[in-house]
C-alpha cells in the first residue's frame, strides 16, 4: 500500500507542486501482482502497440510502490517491472492504485528565463507530447539499494538534447509535481545562453541523430506559450515557476 504524503493533503485528482531539498529513494523489489495476474492481456496489448509502432522496446523500468513526504524530503521505494506492464497500466487508466509512476525531468532554462521543451517523435510512446527531457528510471539508476534520479535525469538530458553539465548547471533542489498517479521530480538546469541559442544548439544535435526522440524544440517564456500537448504536470510546473519569486527576469 502506498503511504500517502500525510502532511501534503494532496487529493489524487489535484495537481500540486512542492519544492524539495532532497530525495531518499530505495530499490525495494517485490512482485507486482498486476503484472503477474494480467500477463496474457498485457502481452496482447503490447503486441497490438508494436503492430502500430515497431520501435517500442520492452525494457525494464522502475515504478514506485511506497512513498512518504516529510518537510523538504521525499522518501520512496521502487520495484522493477517491464515496459509492457507499465504501458498497459497507464493505458488502462491505472487499475492498480498502489503504484505511482515517479520519474525525473530536466527543466532546461536559458539565461533569459525561457524554458526549453521537446516535441516527442512519432516512434516514441508519447508521440506529439511537448515535454521536458526525462523518462522512467531503470536498473542503471540503482546504486546498491539506492535509486538515483539525479543520474537518471542527467542521462535523459544528454540522450535527448546532447547537453552535459559542462554546458548547464543543475539546481540543488527538486520540484515534485503530484499529478494523479504520476509524481514527477523536476530539476531545473540553467544555461548561460538565451533560450533561442539553446534551441538552435539542440536542433543541430537532433539533425545529427539517426532516430532522435525529439522532432522539434519549443520555448516557453510565459502563459501564452502553454501548448495543448503539454501534460498537466508540465503546465502546472511552468505556472508555478512563473508565479514564483524564483522566476528569472
């Protein structure tokens, strides 16, 4: 059973952004009954998805099965499962409510305050969505019994944009966006150059790739740049940042 963040008072239907000083995440494997009990239906669902998108890969990912929120600290425990089970759980409206999809994203911010987002390519599971760089943690993010979302988000940022920490500076804190069955851990990465220059650099990187995950780059400077293809957790984070004293001039 998931431990709801008692002092956060966050209904499952409400989206809320909370700043965190640190994450304390463990790999605490246990069987996922949903994946075991509905294996035939899950495999059939994934086979159907692959008929439409042969590029889908049934790798291994981590999902959150227990969590708690203390002042400025988020603690959680992950299990390991296959991507096919995750997609079925997501596509079937999250039938197991004891699990959360808790993953990290990089909110890349130019020196002028503009945020950089990517448009997901058609061969991905989120085709057309406008998102920050990020993705589900996987076994590569396990160090002993710890799950390291910082290393996860650095990997995703590099893979999707070609950027490294030589070019951008990560903030020390996180922003947790609670959005239904998703808990999105967003870390701001600041670049010294304007957002337009970042966009040009990333577009050059994408043009050099055989099959990039992104097909375009968008800049969000204010509410007028919100897009219908942005998930709720992205638009909620941006709104929070634009209303916050942290906002760059």
